């Protein structure tokens, strides 16, 4: 009986310690430097144009923060939803630990943010109410955007039409609802602007702010990049059905290897071929909407946002090519699609 008594006491102490730890995480984190409330970002035609280009074609803001037609090849943005958030695909359908609808980035939602608060949330992942973003939003990559480019994106977002769309709060599964609070940290110093004439360095910068490695680098069960596999492809995404839910028969989509390996990557691609690969999608939003997919019968949507990235300039796409040719070649054959079982 004494043993059982002490066992019960030990269990109670353990429960209290765990509750205390969870309470500290829930109410004490995230903890980053406060926003610079004195910051006022001036608008200019140059910043507006640069911000539009980055948000629509490079950084992936429009694709993620709009509703896309995932039953159509190229997953074009549904007209009228641009930057207004709320796409329901960001859930268990993509293997996520909960439901994480992207926020409304139009002034309807951002009017409550000061410029300093926008800088902080984009660079640290901490909202103006102190809540952390789930790192599906690639703020750890955006933190490496130059100050001028970040300011340009904010100027552009401020210029958008205000679309009334109250996006529901995310619902994360346990324990991710606690883990997510431990991830944000203070942003690093702004990087020195890169001269586009240094095409390898500039290409690296574009790949970083475009978060290319988030999809093209395989990860382990804890979503940590696998050593030696940078940009080597093979990361898996669940196949979904016409209802945009996980297909009952399974199925897997995988992203390609974009290292310069000659056999399994892009080592044999010329720069002209690389550019043509993107040019093929340029201006095809209307055409893409005619290519409807039957996901229940084995059609699959290409996850790469070609309709957005095809709008990049040849200078920038060429710089990305030059950078990709400079990374270590990794032999990694990738089977792009395993169809669901009947």
C-alpha cells in the first residue's frame, strides 16, 4: 500500500510539472523584440512595382493567400480572392497537423497592423496580438529579405483593395499547438542587398525568399531537412480527391530534384531549356482553367506554382538557374507520383 501511495504522489507531481511547463509555454512564449512603432514606410511608384512583383511572382504570397482552384491544372487563383486568404486546402489534405487557413493580406485585415507590426510578423512570425504563426508561412525565409524589398512588399499590400473576408483562426493538433510557440525568434539583421550582376549570389537570394527549399528539400519525421539533400527533391505530399481531402486509396505526390545532378536532377538542362520550362506557363491562367482534373480517377495537380513563377523576369529566372548549377549535385531519383489504389 505504501508503494502505491508513493506511486500516486509521484504521478501527481509529474502531472503538476507537465501542467506548469505547458502553462509556461502557453503564456510565456513566443518572446521576441517589440515592434518598432515609430516606423512609417513611405510609398513610391518604385516600391509599389517591386512589391507587386515580389508578392505575385517570387515570394509566393498571392498563391498561398488566395483561394486556388485545386481541381484545375496549375491551381489558378479564383478571381476576386486575390490576397484575401482562407484557402481550405491547407489542412490534413496536405499532411498538416491541423487546419491552417492563410490570413487575409488585404487592408481589410491589415488595417489593425502598424508598419512596425507588419515588419515584425513577416520577419519573426509573431502577430500583433502576440500569437505565433505556423511556419507554413515562411517567415524564417522572409527574414532574409532585404529591407528595401520587405518595405516594398508592405507598400504593395497596403495598396490592395480591401476584401472583406474574415478567415477563421487555425486549429492545430496537440502537441503542435504548443510547439509552434517555441519556434519564433528575433529576426537577424537585414542582409546586404545583392547586386543582380552577381547572378549566383542573386539567384541564391531569390531561392531563399521564394522558400524553394521548403518543398524541394526532403525532411525527416520532425520536418528537419535531411543532411546532404539540399534541393534534392523527394519530399512527399498526400494525394487528395475531388473533395480536396486525402484520397481514401492513398497516393503520394513528390517534388523533383533540382540539383545539378545529370541523371536525376537538372544537370543536363541548358539555361534556355530552364527558362522555356517556365515560359510554357506564362499567361496561361485562363487556359489552365480549361484543364479540369478528375482527382478521384488518378489525375493529379502539379504543386509547383508555375502560374505565379512564370511571371518572373528572364534575368531573375536565369540567376536562379546559375545558382542551382552551383549547389552540390545529389543523385536522388524521384518518382513524382504514386497513384492511389483503386
